[in-house]
C-alpha cells in the first residue's frame, strides 16, 4: 500500500471516475485539488466542501506544484500542460494505477478493441456462479477505486488503452488482449503500433496471458512464452470447432453453440476467452459452462431488438470502430438481404478493411452522419447516403422482406449526433418497433 500522507495531489478530470479518486484520497487522509477543463463538469455538485477545484481550463501552477497528478484517461499524456508538469518532476498516474497499488485479491485484466465488456461481464458472472465474492469494474460500470470499499476475493477489470497508458503496477493473475484493430487513431498519431503497445502493457508481470490465435497483434511483444494460452476459430487451446459448432478446450468438446443464447462467431470467441480466463484463476468449469449456457448478452452488442414478418432488427450500436463491425459481419448468415446501417464519427479510421464483407448482391448500405460519405464511397452502387440514422431507417423500412436483416453496426462513434452509443441503440430499437 502506498502512503500519500503529506502529498500534494491534483486530480484532473471529474465525473464518476474523478469522484472515486477524490473519495479514495479522502479515505487516505489527503485532501486533493481538482481540475476539469469543462466549465460545468458532471459531479461538481458532489465534491466535498473542503476540496478546492478549478474549472474551464488547466491550472498550470497547481499542476507544476503537485507531488502527484491523477489524470483522467480521456486526457492524453502528450497534452502540453501535463508534459510541462512532468518536466517539473511531477508523477502522473491514473485511477487504475492507484487501484493496483492497493488491491489484495487477484486481478483478471481484460482489454481489446472489441468484446471486452462482454468478456468482463462473463468472467464476473462465472465467478459469482462459483460463489466467489467478485468485484467487476474499471472501464465498465463501477470505477476501480470504488471496488476497494468492499472485501472481494477476485477483481475483474475492463481496461482501455487510455487507462493502461498510466498504469505501472498491474500484476494480473490472468490478462487478455482480445483483438487489435484501428480505434482512437486520433489519440495515437504514430498509428496502430502505438495503440497496440498501449494495449499490450496489460501483459506486464501477468501470471497467465490469454491471446487470440487469430490475431497475431495480441501476442505479447516478446512473443509466445510459457505464460501464454490461446483461443481462436479452429485453432488454439480454447477453440471454436466450426465443423461441429462446439466450444472445445484442448480437444474436448464442452458446449454446443446451439445451446447458447449468444450468437455470432465473435461472441463464441468472447466465450472462449472468458472460459480461458476463468480457468486460469480457478473458477470451476461447471460454473463457467452454466453461465455460458444462460447468458443473454449485453445491450447494444449484436442484440436482437425486434423480429417481425421474418425480418430481424439487430442493434450493434456498441460497434464504434471498424474492427467491431468486422467482427459482426464475419461469418454472418442472412437468408435474404442485409440492410447495414453505417455512420457517425470514424475517429480518423481507415474504413477499407470493411470491403471484403460488403461484396455480393444481397447487401444494401445506408450511410449517415459525419463520415457517411466516406462509408458510402466503399461501395457506391449499393449505398444510400442520408443525414441521419432515422432518415436511413425510414428509407429502408418499406423495402424489407422475409429473411432480411436490418443491422445497425455503424463502425463509428456516436457523438456527432447522439449523446452516447446507448442513446443511438435505443433510438434504433424504438424505430425498429415503429417501422418494422
């Protein structure tokens, strides 16, 4: 456990995570200062009265004078104000680093461009089913530091590349990088390899490294070693047996995919990754399989929201990057025509990776939002360009027939037109009910 007594601590960024940092330091007997560049940040009204704060900009004097800065993952370490503070010898960490210094129970750490929320939730449910007191959080749900207020025998953390950039003390019992594809390229000017290196920090000092046999980028930088366990489609220690459609571990068929509520090849590999992580930390196989047999999946992640007259309307609004949309389309079987909704803020991504999945005569693209034109240009002959998702849905609805699928898997962030991917998904579900 670290000792922060007498330290001058500045927290940069409020919101739910920033408040958890404030609460953490107050429990340590330290009163931090808070900076948020937003004029009216969420959570300002919840700050204790004795906590000084500055909003609307950085406060360089506070930053340079600090012993420790705890920075929000949304603020890049290359931000000039943080660089200046670091040049003054100030230590800069994130909330996950603070958590790792304090946590006594084993940690399962999960990252990846896509699927991490599903895998994190699955491992948490597997632990619960086995009677293990488990704390689930990080980049999903509960901030990591809040988990320290209760006793747990296991922690399961979803971690973003941004969080991993400021984490140095993570020693995971089991860690995974599920996949690597272009995302947040506006944050990583040196490209995919810079993003990958941030993700791979999760393996540092991990006891077991669970990597994707179908994605060489998920291997530790030093390559495969004795710590490594793999999952994949038709290959790996944990694999999807595509011939017989089973989840298979070391040659043994354990669960038929037909017995699962989760569907889609990407979800089957998510299940394999969760199973590998659960095995690595001693969760009983019986409990894990029971969860895989009953788990329905998370909202906005390839979620069937409406089915009528043989037409399925699928909400995959969480597909906020190209890799996630690729995962949804890979191995997708549609009897009729696929009506694919694409659009939003592409975050400077290269959409061309989608091209192999957009061929054939049974696909129609409906592109909208900030990067709608770039997406429509992928295959103009089957594309319709509209300003909004609603316009696109009203355009396609009269054309759907039995056997068709309407899939919102936008390959883009939602913030150009929506408050969140959840709001976008809810609007899709509402319109599906109205128009279907």
